[in-house]
C-alpha cells in the first residue's frame, strides 16, 4: 500500500511538473518572439513563429485524430464535460489540446493519490501514453528546430542576446531531453515489478541521447550559420528519404491510412534528429545502419562548415577543433548507447515480460497476449491500447 501511494504521489508530482515546464516554455517562446521584434530580427522572428505554429498544429491534429478514432477513451470528468458541451473542436482550434489532456491527467492523478483504484490506474496509463506521445512529437517538431535556430544565431552573431539565447537553449534542451527520458520511464509500466528499470538506466539513457542529439543539433546549427538557405534543402531531401524508409517498415500505428502517413512523416522528422524505433524485430541492424548514415551526414555537414569557416574570421578558434570535439561526443554517445543495451535494456521475451492479470489496460500490451506487432494481430486492438501495444513491442525488441 505504501509503495502504491509512493508511485501515485510521484505520478502526481511529475504531472504537475510537466505542466509547469510546458507553461514556462510558452513564456520563453513569447519572450523570444518579442525580443526578435524589438531588435528588428524579423527573419528570425518569422522562422520561430512558423516553428511554433507548425508544431502546435501537428500536435492538435494528432490529438484530434486520437479523440475521434476512440471516443470511448474520453473517461475523465474534464474531458466528458468538454465533449458534452461540444467544445472539443474549440479546444483543438485554440491549440489547447495538450492542456485539456493535462487537466484530465491531473484529475485522475489526484483521484489515484487520494484513493487507490485499479480502474483509475488504467485510465491514467492511457492518458499518460497519449500525452507523452504528443509531448514527444512537440519536442522534435518545436524544441529541436528551435534549439538549432538559437545555436545558429549564437554562431552567427557571437555574444548578442546572450541571456535570452542561453535561457531558450536551456529550456529547449531540457524539454527535449525530458521528453525522451519520459519515453524511457513510461515503458517501465509494461514490465513486471521485479524487472522494473532502475533510475541508473535512465541516467545512461539520458546521457547517450543527450550526446547524440546535441551533436546532431550543433552540427545543423553550424551548417545553417554559413549556409542558411541550403539547410532547408538538406532537411527536405533527407526528410523525404527518411519518410520512405518509415513506409518500408510497414508501420501500423494509426487506425486510418491518412493518419498513418501523418505518423510516418512525423517519424521522418524525429529521425532527422534522433533514432526512434518504429518497426518490429531486432533493432540492432537498423540502428547500426541509421547511425552510420546519419553519422556520415553529420560529418559531411561539418566538413562543409569547416571549408566555409577557413575563409572567415568570426569563429573564436580553428574549425577543425570543433570537428574533433563533436566527433568525440558522437563516438562517446554511441559507446554509452551500447552500454545501455548491454547492461540495462530488457529484451522482449517471455522471461522478462509477464502477463499482468490485475491490470486490464496493461494486459492489452503484455507479452503473452499482444506483444507481437504483425498487422493481422494489430487489427484486434484500436485506439490507445493499440498504440501502447506497438510502442512496448518496438521499445523492447
């Protein structure tokens, strides 16, 4: 009972903390836009507004599709009230879908904290899953491009806007890494108690993701600082190839064909910055190919940047030193990832994932019933249960 109360309290505090960080991020976004306007940096302001609106629209579309595909998942009093008064469309139109889901999660977390109820735990799991997915999408659609933009500004303008850029970089990096680590932590829900991942595994998981994502974003920022137009062409060309690769994985994450293509396009965006497993089977070969290709791409971008900076006098030290630093961080990140998968990551097999008889929502994603991801068996599940099942299968493969 004490352990259940402890986990309920932790879930409640993490929910409130996530909501607080989301509000802080909005405040920093507004501050950045106003600052760009006051300093006459209209191009940067336009790019930032485009990123903010584009990422928010993408999140609202996913949220609306999930509500529409599975209206039975509207189970909290907050969501029922909004749906009863036909305000669901209005909330999404006003870009408030994430906060509606946060309100539902705060409600259910409060009820769980005050009174333990297995049904509330199942509802909480569904809410956590969809909210986490939306935050992960937002992180790579908004925070990662923003971080690239802010670092590019620093590389281009030196010490200008030091306080603003430092705060925004910290906020974006924290939100980005927090979303990635939350993905790692939420997957613990699909393991039996004796196989729960410890916090040490999350630390290693955080470090290798931080190093690899930071290296990628820094490289993109440096390239964009000297070739601001070519970075757009680079993104579009690489992104289209990545979307085709996702299509080749035969993903079945959404319940509709249009929704599935939107998901594939979003995964292509995530892959532009970081690895995200979306297919069944062993990920070892796919991961090796991904990091080999993206590593080569990263080094090519650094090479172009170094070639350009050889004729400029704006960089504080020789460009090849930066290449050595970033290459070392990339290799260190790969080594930490290997360490994580060797020592901490549980594989998807019956010895490590067992059926949780007393938790219906988790039983829908447990190994003995539905951990395989072939499309034939996927058709037996829809909505949040299908998405949770696929996520667990991909994560532990």
